[in-house]
């Protein structure tokens, strides 16, 4: 959705005041064309050029989820709407630059390298609830992984642990005009879903649909074209003192829906969303839905059924296999000689 960024700039300033880590934003990469722009509290969307990495996407001056194969960003155009929330004992905190801002979260630490970023925060009003989010390359070259760990560092149980992750899809080359998919029902820890990427990522809030007719708390496939996103809330029960729960979030992109599905299978994702451009709006092209790009937002470790592993190796695996076969051929030739 095309919105003024004045609110976003004000929210960024608020983040710096709360976290006191204005220079700690990071742009990280898996080295295979997937980049994430990570803020200190663990939400995405940072100015391009952060950390001396300049990508100049065709559709934004920010980096959230960038894919070099299409030279575009999928979460930052128009609205810096990507964020998370965590809750316990009925109390929540959340971080989303444009939707809700930064509420009831305190920074513990943030550190990054070229390929990793780790954010640790607590709930300000419930400091025994600690949230660690570790962004890193995944088992698939098409995906980055965020390993989420929620820990009770106190001496009393924390009840009704929840986590939300929400994003507004803005898919190039038809930014603000995309198809959205949500799949994964039923899953033991999946509480709410919708297509409302503009919702405040408060885990205690009920879901609402953004595109009329799109179901809430149900699977849907290729809804659109419209300017919408994905909203997921998970519930994990209670945490005893010293106990932790962990799960993974995946961000990435592939040149087709079948390649995206294979990437999800490679990491054992159970719940996921696709963001895909509107092929009818791509001038001079005749693409099926999902080409020339399918952006990916997935989860594992949330009590669902994993996507089947790919039957055909990913391209990087094929290259390694090919290199191995070439090496084997050289050995055989040497033995014959």
C-alpha cells in the first residue's frame, strides 16, 4: 500500500531512542542472492546502504527481503510493514516500523556479521520473557532462516506464550499488485492467520482479512491480485522457569512456485505464505502465477506437517554433484592411464 513514509521515519527515530543502537542495523546475505535488512529489535526493513551494502533495488530505497534475481524488495516499498510480536501472561510487545511502532520491548543486545544477525530483547513489563532471534543462511540456497527462541529466565511460570509475524507483500515487478497464498492449517501451534499485512503484529489481537473474501484462520491459494500480505500468530502454551521453546522462520525467493515449494521442502517448513507478482500486469510477458519470482515466508517447528522434501536436488546441490562427477571422471582417467 502506498503510504507516506513520514510515519515510518518517526517510528525509526523512536526505535533509536528505545533501543539506543542507531548504528546497529544490518543487511545480511546468504551469498546466493537473498538479502535481509534487520533492525536491532528483530523486525525487517532498513535503509539501503546500511552496513556498507548497497543494493539499489528498483522499487525501494529500503531493504527488507531483497532478491537479486529480480532486483527488487518484497517488504519495504510504500510501507515499512514487517514485524513481530511476543506475549506471555496476557501481556504483549511488538515491533513494526509503520504499524504500531515499538511497544513494550527492551533491547538486550544486537550483533551482526555479513551473513548473520542476532537480536535479543525482553518484554519491558515482563523482563523474565526473553526473545532471541538469530538470522542466518538456511539449508536451502533460496532461503534465509530466523531461529526464534523464547525463554523464561525467571523463577515463576509464564503462561500463554504467543508469537506473531506479519508482513505486507509488495512484490516486484508489480509492486502493490500481487497474489498471496497462506498454507499450513491445521498445525498444533498455529492460532491465527489472515492476509492482513497491515495489521499491528500484536499476538493478543484477533485477525482480520484485508482483501474482501479472503478467509481468516484457513488456507487460501492465489488470492488477488491485490495489495495484501500475511499474518501469522502462534501459541505455545506455558513456559516453566528456565524453559525455552524454539522454531524457525524462513524468508526467501525463487524463480517459480515449484522452486519455492522445493525450497520449503528442503528446510521442512510446515506453514507458509507466497507473495507473487500479477503476470497480467507485466508488459510484454506471458508468465504463469509464480514467475518470474515467488517470494517465500515460512515456518517450521510449529506443530504442522512438513512440506515434502524435494525429489530433485536444488541447483546448488546439482552443481556440487556435477563437480564431484567431474572429479570422479578424472580419477578414473588417471587410473586407466
